[in-house]
């Protein structure tokens, strides 16, 4: 049993628990084939989905594009959710109703701000080398993992991560998609390292 919901059963003439046997879903319509757990009767349940035009502002490397997408009014979205807008996966960074909120029903949303996940992530790294701090930017896949155990190389410089800053705090290990900035210290050259030289922008 994958999913159990309450529906009206024509045989029991009552609202009873059902198993969902099959689901067909389009943007504006959903059709379920369900089985009553009381009597075993199999029947179809159909429902139209009400949609709302929502303005979505998608950020890519500091440049923004405005799109209007139709989303189900009953769906609840929150900051951090990943949604698909015209074939592009984006992560919600801010939601506006009559004010900025962390989550809301689509029915109340006026604007969604999001960042594209279909492009490489630009990560800023500050490398401290004694009295000098070097700042570089690199492009890596969104799911690339940084950690404080690995030695990295950029050009002639080797470094180890001291701290990874995200929206939710600082960490020693994190995927690129969630990183705001990396702080590192220069280190001695080693045989085993991750070379990021070609990723510099």
C-alpha cells in the first residue's frame, strides 16, 4: 500500500479509506483509480485542479528573468523548495504575498524569487595566505560536495577549507547549491588533491 486517502465509496455510500492503485495527472486535471478498503470496490476519482498565474523571477549569475507560471492554488510552497518552471529546475529563495514570508499557499502568492539549478553554481572562495587574502570564483555542478578534509588546488595555490557559509549557518561539508561563501587557508602541496584550476571564472 503506497498511499491511503479518504474518498466516498459508491457501494458503502460513505467516506472510507482507499488505496490508490493508479494516478494520472496533468497540469489541470487529476484522475485516480482507487480501491475501497472496506468493501474492495475499485472506481475512478477525477478532480480538476485550479491554477493561478504567479510571477517567478529566476536568478542566473546575478541576472534575473521574469516568467509567469501557472501553479495549483492549493499547493503550499516554502523557501528552499525546488520547482520546475518551463522545464527549468529552480530553488525558491523568497516568497511574497502581501509581505515576505517563508511559506504560503499558491493562492496567496504574488511573486516567487528563485535561483536556477540548471546552470553550474558560482562559488566564491576566500583563501588566507599568511597576511594576504585571495578571493576567487569557481563554477562547479550544483551537487558538487566541498569538505574540510580535502586539499584543493587553484593554479599554484593549495588550500583546505576552514568554514563553509550557508543561509542556515556554517558547516565543514556542504553541496555547492547551498553555499554562500567558502573560507579557507593555504596549505602545503600534497600528492592527493582536487584540482579546481579549470573551474576558475
